[in-house]
């Protein structure tokens, strides 16, 4: 074979290998509802503990539409009242406060898929109280749906109440003013 042909084939082979490696390393997106929630919390609980935390899991179109309507109504009607999906505390921690050293490891974070698309999440807000009677434990259930080929959050159930419904009720209340 001529030398230019060999050089071309080597370059082509190298490009194919590099392309395959790049695609493999970039494709770390979650494939299941459980992986989606776990990946979000690993990232979220790794953020600095200074407030606010401006990270969110992927939302369904209906959830995002509800959040957008809620934000618009709050800007227009709420005045100085507390209004908005994130105004009452951290939605993903179900709290207004948490331990300064909170992270995914010391929180005891655990997620389980209790049935398809329903992810039960448990963690502690104040790891320093692990052995005390006050455990500061939180439990949330993520209702996930598959949309556009990926798993997205369609609701979060905390304290036996739908977050989506709470946002909807708040929006209706402020719209009525």
C-alpha cells in the first residue's frame, strides 16, 4: 500500500476511536427514574451550603408550566407576601435549614424505586444529630414520568402532600387577588 493511503487509514482509525471515546464519556445521562433522582441528589448535596441552591432536577412539561405560571402570578400579584415554589424553603430538602456540613455521604442519603416511576428518598438534614432522638430525617417521594426519552419529575410528595397541588393552590389564591 502507498504511504499516503496508510497515513490516511491510520488517521481515519484514530478519528473513529476518538469519536467513540468521546461519545462514551459524554453519555453519563441517567437511564432510569431512580438514576435521575440519585444523580440529582449526589450533585445537589455536593453544592456549597451557602444559600440559595439554584439547581433543579429535570421537570416534566406540565410541572415546568406550573412553575412558570406560579412565578408570573407571584411577580404580578403577591407584593411583599411570600410567594413562589421556592419561597417557603428548600423544596428538595423539605426544610428551611440544614446542617452546615450536609453532604451526600453524611446525610445517609438513600433512594429506592417503590414502584415504577415512584422514587422514595430518605436523608438527614443534621448529620450531627444522627445518634440523638431528634433525627431530622426527611422522606420525599418523587413521581417521575418518561418524557421525550428521559425521566423527569412530575411531582414531589412530602408530608403526604403533593407539591404540584400546593403550587397550583398558591397560584390560584394569588390570581384571585
